C-alpha cells in the first residue's frame, strides 16, 4: 500500500493535503474504498482497483501483483538473515573452540604426547623387554616415561575426542550457513500472474439508472 501511494502520489490524486491532521487516516479510507483484494475459489488472489482514470487503475493493480514478489522476498530474506547471522555466530564460536583445543593439543605434543595409545604400547613393550634382559636402569627410565604419559593421558584423550566432534559440527554448520546465506540473499519468484489487469471500457460506478430509480422512489 505504501509503495503504491508513493509511486502514484495518491495524496495529490485524491486531493488530500498531507500536511493536515488526519490526512493519513483519510488517505487510508479512500485507498480501502478504491482498492480491494479477495481470495477466489481457485486459491488465487483477485485485485480490483477503482479510479476515475482507468489506465491508472490498471497500472496500480498490475504493480500490486509485481510488488507481491518483492514484499514476499523481503519478508523471507529478513527472517533468513536472522537465522543466517545466528548460524554464522555459532560457526565462528565452534571454530574458536577448535583453535583453542588445537593449541592445547600442540602443547601436549610439544611435551612428547603425540599418539597416546601407540606410545604406551611401544613403551610397555620396551619396558617388558628391558626387565627380561635385566636392564633395570633402562626399565626405570621407561617406567618414568610411562608414568608421565599416563598423567597427561586423560587430557590428550579428551581433547582428541572433543576435536573430532568439533570438526564434524563445524562441517555441518558450514553447510547450514551456506544454505542460509542463499536463503538470505536470493530473490525467488513467489507469485504467478494469471491475468494482468486491463483498463475498464466503461464506468464501474456510479450506476446511473439506479440513482434515477432511487430518486423517483424518494419523490413518491
């Protein structure tokens, strides 16, 4: 409505002074008297526009049909933008968490913890062989290494598990964010015009014979 009013300067067309109090209400009343839309039995929407200028009425009706797409897309894009921003913030938060966990894991790796299970298996094997050979000094050193690794085992395992989950979540969020970005930015046709409006070839009102009949009845 506001776009039609602005485009066709209906304040001037309906001879309403926009500077006067109540002008907006008066314009709305006039607009609602002349512009009507209704749902047909086929599920389509029929738009009727009355005006002293049939060509203006035709153009207003057709523009309302054209504006349906832009208004619908604007509403859909606005909703999608909010969802997109939320999903993007969640993705950024997940990536920040991944960076922190990778940094923590790098610290453990710098301390010699890079593959906990493989390292424990290797050190245990060497420890058993050292004991079997009677090399107690080497066995003691290997035992110390095993104890040190054991102290950091939980941290390493937890970080590895959390990172794996975070990577999967990040991949899922990335796909979701891309889909939401498309929804937020894409303009899709939402309406199909069955019949474009045409300028009327005769007046829709007033019905002159009815006015004459009513006048005669009143006179009687």
